[in-house]
């Protein structure tokens, strides 16, 4: 258990349940950057100074294999924060954080849009 220091959520007690520790896939940005998951690909995160450090060392073309990215100091520090129940970015808090005050996830619902092969919207959930 730890306290978050993320803007708008300062000093809230949180327990992290990282989906990336449970096999949730990594994400890729349209700029060839590996990110911990697709929920991290937000404008808010891209402006976050701490998340920028991770992105700076995540350009896939700069490495021979993905494992080389994961072995960087920045990625190890990112995961150390998660292990210690400290959300490293807003996406982690909202996607994987659980409030110790009421036991609820910070963001209980996400909107997902599914498309047909012809590009029309199949359904929103």
C-alpha cells in the first residue's frame, strides 16, 4: 500500500493490481515506441515528465530485441514503482489502481469500440 502523488489524486491510498503482471499485452505507439500497455497511450501520459523518461528509451528501432528495452533503468524503475504500489502514471492508476479507502477501482468502466471489417462501428461497450 502506498500513496499516490499524481495530480488530482494526491495522498490517496492505493493498492496496485497491475494487469501487465498478469499477461496483459504491451502496447506500441504510432511513433514506434514500446509502452507498458495500450492504456498508457494518452495525451496526458505523453505530457507527464516521468512517463517521458520511459518513452525516451522505448524506441523499438533503437534495439535489437524488446528485452533490451525492458532491461533499461527506466523500465526497471517503472516496474519497481508498480511493485511498491506506487502508480507511475495516470493510466496505471486508473487502469490498475484500487482505492484502499473504499476498495473500488479508480476507473471502474472503460469505453471500448469494436469495428466491422468494413470500418463501421460494430458495438461500443
